[in-house]
């Protein structure tokens, strides 16, 4: 049944995304992280204490994110319909394919309408870098990078954990990933309290990021890319990022589309130098945003398809 539940959760996400009226668990996870962040800064008197408190935040958030859905499903285990409907809803809330598509496509349409100011504003909602002075090419690059990275973090990773550990493990991953997005910055404010949240996220994304890269390479033909060329770029540029994981989906995306991404960005007023990823066979333009979204959906579809095939083989044996 886990395959059926995951399939239905994916379809619901494709149709509904994250509706504003729904009390999304990530909102409450975010409130908990924000509360713990403020509490830690009040309690801890030095950087060593802040770093240790960051470790405590990881334990609290990961435990709560797992225990609540686990307990709900455990209480419903004797009722087939309640259990599976609950499982589907929890799995659905861990996925963000449509939400990512919706936010990324807003930038695409702003650029298509030649409204660069609007594109900068729309982009600022989904990236951490300063967007005020970005050129059209830099806006496209940022959007493509965000789709590639979040295709792994927001789609493939929760699916992976949902496959191996059901809804509770998928939600635990979501809690860890939310911690990283809120606290895992390498700046003065978050350097210590965000140390363990960032490292934990790196560990939990280690396998999913590499799976995401492989899936993107295999689905490169949906954007008229070459599978072998995509693998070549991903393997060559897999370390061209400060993160041990992000370069895999980003390099696979760049290889599939024949473009170059990466490079220098400004985060919170600080210039961050990054190596480039991919070859500049084509100039980046707003169409590549749409292609990166297609690649995300194709990768997700392939993962579900592979899981379905494995499930059928296991059932028949």
C-alpha cells in the first residue's frame, strides 16, 4: 500500500500543491524552530553554548517531526481507510513540486513580459541571494539553480524517505530540511547555532542529492539533452559547490540543458565566490526556467515509476 499512498500523494501535490487554506505542518515546524532559536540566544552566553544548543534543536525538531505523524498513524493502524488517508495526506505535505513550479514560473513570465524589476522581486521570494541588481541572465541562472536544488530537497528527498520509512520519516526529513533553510547559513548570525542543523541536513541529503542527479541525467531527453553528456558534466562538476550535495542536481540540470550555472553571488551583503557548473554551449534565457521545471517533474515521475516496478517485482516473488 505504501506505493499506492505515495503515488496518490504525488498526484495530489501535482494538482493542489500547497493551498493557502491548509494548515501545513511546515508552518508549525518553522514556528518551533523560530521559538527554539530565540530561546537558545537568550540562554546561551557564548558561541560554544550556541553551537551545542543548535545540536539540541536538531534532536527536538527531528524527534517531534517523526513522533507526531508516527503516533497518528499508529493510533489509526486498525482502520484501513483512516490509516491510508492519513498516510497520503502526510506524504502530500512533504512534497513541493507544484509549489516550486508555481514560484519559479512567476519569474519566467515576468522575464517573458520583459519586466525585469518584477522578475527580481518574484525571484527574491525563493532565493537567499540579493536580487536587486541582477541582470536577466543572472535571474535565470538563480531560478534554474533554485529549481534544480529544490527538486532534490523538496521533491526527490522526501519521496526517498517516504519510500524507505513511510510518512513519519519523510516528515522528519522535512523538519531537518526546514531547520537548514532557517538556521543553516554560514554568516555571523547563524554560524554557531546553525552548525549542527546544516551538517545534519548535509547527511540526510547525501543519498537523495545523488539519486536526484542520476534521475535528471536519465531524463535529460525531455529537454532535448543527452544522457551521457549529462552524466559527464555531473561527474566532472559534482564538487563545484560549497555544499557536498547541491552540485549533483545542479550539474545534472546544467548538463541536460547544455548551459552554465554557478558563479559568484551576494548573500546578505556578503560576496560568495563559487565555481561555475556546466559548459556554456547555450546562452541562458528564460526558456531554461521552463526546461528545469520539466526536468524536475520527469525526475519525480521516473523515481515513482522505478519504485512501482520494484514493488511489483517484490509482490510477485
